[in-house]
C-alpha cells in the first residue's frame, strides 16, 4: 500500500460513517493525531485520541464502540476528557465488551467525528490462534516507517507490540547526524527533549507519520519503553545521555518522560506516581503475553570494559587476568536486570500461565537475550571510511570476543546471572516460551538453551529495527550474506540473523507450533516502500519446551 492509498482509506473511513447528531455545547476543535486502541482484555480495551479544543481549555468528548462500521449497532458509549494537563490526550478504559470480538470505535466532538478505528478484545476460553506483529527502534529522521504501514494493512494481525525506542530523545543533527537525516523527516522540538512539554512535542512530531497513525488506528497495541523514550542507556539511577544538574534531576526527567509516554500510548495507566510498565495480557487459553521492564525499574548501570581495555594494553597475561576478574564480577548472582520485585512477579506470571493451560508464554522485552560474541574477522568488513570510534568499537569487540565475553554489556549478556534465573523460571514453571527482543537494530533468531543443555528454555526472535541503522552502516566491506555468516559462525546458539535490512517481526501461535516471519525492506530511506523479503521461521511446541528454530 502506498501513502496515498492509506490516506484514501482514512478518508473512506470517515465517509462511510454518517456524521452523528452532536449535543449542544460539545467542544469545537480538531482531532490532531488520529485514534488508537490497546491493551485488550476479554471484555475491555483502551481507546485513545488527541483533541485540540478551539478555546484551549479541557474538552469533554463522547465515544462510541460499535459492532458495525456504520455505527448502527452500538455496544458501548460514554465520555472521555481531553485535558490540557495531559497534552490534550484522551483515554478511556471501555468495559463490558464481548470476548473475542472485533469492534469499530470513534470519538465525537462539536466539529464532527474522529477517524474510525478498529480494535478487538481477547478471546475467553479456547483460542485456536494468536497472530501479532512486533516492532522496535523507530528513529524518524533515519528513515520511513514502512514496517508500520505494511503491518497495518495485514488482516491476519490481531495485535501489535512495540518493544521500545518508539521515539528518540536527541536534538536534531545528533543521531542521526545532520548530513544523514532525511530532509522531510523533521523532528520537534529542535533540541534534546528533557521536560514534559519536550517529550510531548516529540511524540506529536512522530505521530504526524501516516503509517504510524494507520497502525494505531487499525490494530490494538501494547507498548513498553526502552531507553530512548527516556534517555540513551537509561538505568535505575541515571543514563548515559543525562547530565545531572545541567539537565535537571534524573528523577524529574523520568517523571516527565513517563507521563508523556502514558499520555500518548493507548495503554492502561499505572498507579499514581508509579512508572511501572510491566504487566501481562492473556489470549484465551493459548498464550500469556508478559511485558517486562528490563530497562529502568530494576537495572543498575551496566559494567564497562574500560579497565579491561587498559589491561590488554599491558600484554596477553595482564589481559587474561583482568578478564578472569571481570567475569567473576559480571556473574555475581546479586546482579539483577529486573529487580527483585519484578523477578518474583515474572516467576508467578509464568507459573500462573502454565496453570491456566497456556501452550505459550510470550515474553516481550527490550534487549537481546541470546549470548553474542563478536567473532574474529568481523573487523575486516569495516569500510575504509569507518570512523575511528566505529573502528575501535568493532576491533575492541573482536578482542573481547576472543576472551569469551559478550560484545554488548547493555544487553542480557551484561547480566548473565539474571538471565539464567529468568530462563530457569521458564523451564521450571512455563510451557513453551518465546522471547521477543528489540534495541540492537539487527535481527537475531536464537535458541536459548536450558542450563545443562538437553532442551530449550525458550526461543528468541529479536526483530530488528523499523528504521534505525544496523551493522550494515559500518560493515560496508561485505558481500551479500557475509556479515550474517560471520556472526552465525561465532555464535552457536544463533539460528539465523539479518544485520543488513530494516523491518518487523510477525508471529502466529497455535497450540502445536510457532510460525514466524521476518519482514524486511530493502530501503527505508526511500519514501516509496521498497520490495519486501519475508523469511519464515518455525518452532514446534512440546511438553519439553519449544524445538529449535527451523529457517525457511
């Protein structure tokens, strides 16, 4: 579908529904960024819109949920308020719907109706299948959101999951650099976002994108944040891209970012004063979707390889001794990624899912879980124009890999004891677990072995990025497939990878199997969606955990 075609569909949705009678006194103004729905339960779903009132005050809207597109059979109606204090975002938790049903919905104002959205509730009891799309790392100036538009047009997708880096916090010209940013993909505000108003303006800027509006309009969404909704490499008490004092207190920035996130996302709000995003959703008796916060609520700052690099300069013996000391520090059982409370909650959620009879646990979270070593030979793929920083990063990764250490300490590789506990919970209390991951910008498909081997604790689908550049931007001296072959060769748990293209993942679950797709676009820098390559992946469910991924 082209952009113009999607625009016509939006116009058609407005024309198909007659303009209703509006009670006197309803607010004048306009719906600025479409409609959205999310976090579907058996009898409830969140509805969202943003309405800019003509008088600048709070605006009381009406909403309608219908079993028919022409709104001739209303299931629920009520009121929702677009408050200035919430950046004029209006959300309502619509209750009393029927399980496993598709619905149409809209908001009403004195100026007329919003676009018509579509949503659905989760089934109750027996569920034959669940199909979802998932996304991560959508940096607007880097490229176009073709992945959103493609998934929105698919009739088979029940729900859309976003695993984080929905927006990026940087000022214009920082990431991407000014000479890389696309001229017609301008972000607002111009500077780095720090305050509540800044974060809201950035969300508004991203939601001008028609592909993102279409995905939100047509698919219920469940969203979690990664770091860039806050600041790069965020952790419990700070972030790499936060300067305490100069940019205010970290706690104030988190509060501002969290409020903007919960105002703009079509998900349930946490308790007042809370930034809790971890939660779960059931899809009948088939699957439990467990959404985690691996980024903020429980994570201490990751370790650094700086001391190890200094020891390496002293010679091989010093490097080996430093690596042994570092490994002991890295594997400390006290080190948590989720925090104690979320770890206990996760174990209970997995056990409860098994008790309900779910065939699958879908673990939606932010960062890659499979072990990843930068193999020897990776640096020879660097282009001649690679920056000194990029060259140091890749060659340093090779040296670290030679010592058997992970190249990215910001991933689960930097928290191996916590990873082991999570996978042990999947083995002890779950049935068949599939881990969904984002953050790395590249697509990795991993088999996550249980301790001692003999079976999988889980399988992992780390689904690449919507538009943010991956390894292809640095490893330019490579033949087709060469980057992927080197990475697979150095990582035996890796079933497949794509470190060249942008796209999204799609998964269909039945009680017997997981059928997945990596939907990749050849060029997200072109406004017209390029050709699409679909790679198929399958795994069988069993009483002994999911089978190894089969590709093709």
